[in-house]
C-alpha cells in the first residue's frame, strides 16, 4: 500500500515527528511504500541541518535523512512555511528538498492513505 | 475510517470531540499523551468505558511504556498495539482522522 | 537540492476534508491550513472545510488585528467563497466544495450563522459525523 | 500575585487549574486564546461568573479585537486592558503565575 | 557575538517555583524545565518544584523509553533528590527545596505517592494555592 | 521597575513571542527597564536570522533585534535549547546572544518581576 505522511511539528518540543518517524519505519518494514513525507507548519524545523542534539538523545534530522536515502522516501519541506521559519537551502539537511504546498495535495491524491502527525 | 487521539483527556477536549464526531463502530487509536485515557481508575475512566460500547479502542504500547504504564494499568477491552499494529489498523480501516 | 518529484494525479478526484478546531491567532494553524485549502483548488479536488470546537472563531466577523500586529487572514475567506462559487457553477469541473460549521460548537460559544464572514452550512454533530466518515483525506492542523 | 491564562476554556483545563490553585482575591488576566473565557452567553459563562466572586478578572483588549469580539460581547464586571494595562497589573500585583 | 552580560546576584535568595503541568514525552517541557531547576542550585536559590495536572506523570515510576527512542529524563530526579538533601543538611546554605504533588491531580489519575521516582509532599489544592501565592518567581513550561 | 521576560515558543506557530514583544514594548514606553529577554525551548527560534516572513506580515526576529538596539534590552538564547534546535552563531540574528541557562536564574534574581510567555 502507498502512504503519504504529513508532519506538523518540529523535533524536540512535540512528539509528532518521533511518532511519524516510527510509523514510517514500521510501514516500510511491512513492505509498504512511503511515497512522501510532507513537512508543514513548524514541521519544517525537522530539516534544519544545524540541529545538534545531545549525544544520548535521538537525532531526528539525521534519522529522517537516512530513511530518505535507504528507502527512497521523498522528504518535502513546504517552501512558504519554511521561509517564514528560516529554513532555506543554506541550512537544509541532507535528504530533504524544498517545494510547494501542492506537493501535499498531490501525495494526498496519489497515495492510498494520508496520515497526519501534529500537536 | 480510523480516528487517532494524541492528547491527554485530562488536559484537552480532543477525545470528547472525537467521540462526538465519529460514527458508531469506527475504531479509535490512542497515542502519545492520548494513551493516558486508557488507564484504569481515573476521573475519565467511565467516559472511556462508555465509549467502548460504540468504538473498538486501541492504544500504542511504546507510548504507554514511556509514561511508566504497564499492561496491568490498562482498562479491560482496550487493545495494545505497537507501531506495526498502528500501520495495520490504517491499512485495514481506510481514511485516518487525526484529532490534533 | 534534489530533483523535483511529481506523481501522476491526472483525472483523479478525491474527497479532501480540512478540519479546523483551533482558535485563530493564539496559534497559526488557521492561516496555514487556509493556504493548503486554496492549493487544492488548482488540483480540482473536492473540499470539505469544517469548523468545529474553537475553529468556529476562525471565521468570526469583525477580526481586527491592528493592535496585535498580526496578519488578518479572515479576509482570505473571500477567495474561498469565490473558489466555491466557481466549483458550483462550472459543469466542466467535477469539484464540490462545502463549508460546514458544527452546530453544537457554534452554540456552545454563543455564536450564530450570521456571525461568520462566509456563508456556511450549520450541521449538527451526528450528521457531521456521517459526512466526516465519507472523506478520503483528512487534513487537520 | 497575578495569574495569567492564555488558553481557551473550551479546549484546555488551564483556567480550571488556575481557579483551583489561586487564593481568593488574586486577579486573573485573560490573554491570547484565553480571552474567549470573557465572552457572554457561552457554555463556560457560568463558571467564569462564579469565579468573579473570588477574583477580579481582566482581559486583554487587543486579543479580543483580533478575534472579532467587541466590548459588548464581554461579560459584566470583566475589565478590558491594553498592553500598558497588563504592565501596570504586573507592577501592582507582584509575582506573575502564567498558566501555560 | 555580544559581550557576556552579568547581573550582580550575590547574597540574594529568592523563592523560585517550577510548575509542571504537562505529561512527559508528548512535549519536551518536562525535560527542559528540569535543566532549569538544576541550574538554580548553583545560585543557591529556594526551589519549589510542583507537579499538578498531567505534570504528575513526569515523575511516574517505570518509564521505559526504548521503544519510542526518546531520552528518559526521569532518571535525573536522582540528582534533584541529592540537591535537596544537600540543601536540607548544610546549615551554611540558605536554600530550601520542596518537591510537591497536588493531591487532587494525583488522585484524579489513579496514582499514589509511592508511584513516584522521588519522595514528594502530597498537598491538597487549597493549601498548595497558599504556598504558590508566596512565591517570588514562577517558571512554567 | 526592572523586568525579566521568558519566551518559551518560536515566532509564527504560537502567539507567545508576539505577546511578549508587545508587553516589553509597553513596559519600556512606561519608563520601566527590561533587563533581559531569555529565549528557551522553541523560543530559541526567535533568533533565526534566516526567517523571512511575507511582506504583509510582521517580522518578529527583526522586531526583537531593533528593540535590543534601541532600548538596550539583553536578548539571550539558551545554548542547550538552541543547539538541539539548530540555532548557532552562524544563523544567529542581530541583537541576540547565546548563553547558558544560568542567565535565566540570574535575571529572575536581579529583576523585580519575571513574566513568562509560552504555550
């Protein structure tokens, strides 16, 4: 089955991004395809490559990036939401790309399920 | 359709709204702080028990464990699932409505 | 930057629902979800825009944000109304837009249908639950 | 001490907790989404009216205006202040407890 | 980078209260407020650490975060307990630490005093309201 | 009177930073001194200099910076919270500085009032 994912919150303050990451990992493990993870609202902060968590904490920015590379998951950061919040090519983490909000509608149409994680 | 609730029933109205606006028979998955609704002997236990007659209720095990809640703390009839079980529920029940 | 990826969506129309449950200005969700609704028109999708709980305040008339110095997004509902009109009138487009307020949420807050900046259908929760259950994509902010 | 509540009384338990844990006579300022508690004729109006017998209640005008609420929508006895009035209240009443 | 600015705080002891009202892990406030509490020990300040509403779950025993892959901060309460012990025992330091759980919040969630990872005072809301009213700095997260 | 301010949320998603900004402006206008604004939790995102709001929206990052310059307000970003969230010298906006959490305790002690804005 084909999944689309929407992440509305950044890493650390809310659990949304953690939950989305575990959901996506589990779906892939079960043989499903995750077509795209769309990062909206504060979710764009998941793509800040300057993020440096403590050594004993998880590093969601890197974990998302790895997932993208290993399983060909399209990680899209909403350009309008990102500009407001200061996420641009300059500080964009590996594995993410910046694009328009239409890519959310698009994955909603193309995927069998869209699952939203937020606050 | 499957509903997810990720907010504490003590702090917010998300579970109430989900119950008011979901049709009979549609399953509800509790995750993140929403798992607090699944515990026995609280001020919201009666409400959750009443909801169980209309909805199958599931709760995410990893979120229970993080909050120090064991299977023995969970109300009867609520099914504990892991992230894989969450995926299976979404596959099975179609559209997901997240009560954020 | 990676290459742009596009999925083929030609000819597919789905039922999108946008659920607004939060008061405006205290959080930004009201504004950004509106941007998402507008984009979906370009894809000619069905859209059901629902206001429940404090979301009903998002379309309250008379919003004046000068003193808080924030962007007054409620004016954008004029564009939503126009998109809905286009969808209603153009027989060539298979696109239905509905704008719904839950009656119970409205009444609990002492509001009436003419308090809103846009024409809405006021629907009680039991009927709204059925409409919700028929959606294919639910976007909540 | 002065208490501030910035959350909607329809959505969260912040106002309830503030009322339970504040001593008689201490003022409460409603701001941001908290201003929704100040309006007349809602499902929480009675609770707020009862609170007024124990606490002077203030509400931030700029936040009312943003949400389309006029002075005529506000319950009797609640005082509307601007940001300057907010500052004066904090100067006058000492420690601020924000019910976030 | 601007130069460091420091204020003179020598010899001043104030009553700091840290109010924890949110469940752990759903949001990070529990962890970061703990960092703020620990810092205040270096300044030898009074500290009243209060758990109300869902905040009582922050100190629930048995937290196991392996499956959510988040940092289990509840272990840090061992350090808080040590700081409190130091404050209690050292007559040269004018620093009082209290760790308080609101009785009503605890009972509404079906919890008991021995469910917590740290020794707490369980205090009913009317008495806690008086203690709160005597604080000079209230930090809520 | 001397004020200290704690801001717990970033710009845009929550109103906390807006409210804090208006409170600080009003206090200064009334002749009070705002010794320090401390940015903690997601509040550190107020210091992201790459933030570029739309032309018809307010720009809190710049507004805070101006306030600092014109009225000598000390804007401090918590280093631990900032590192996690990817706010470092490289993307730090004008008028802000990065320092330790002790600076929050310090302003609590030194100021007559501490006012907290958050979610």
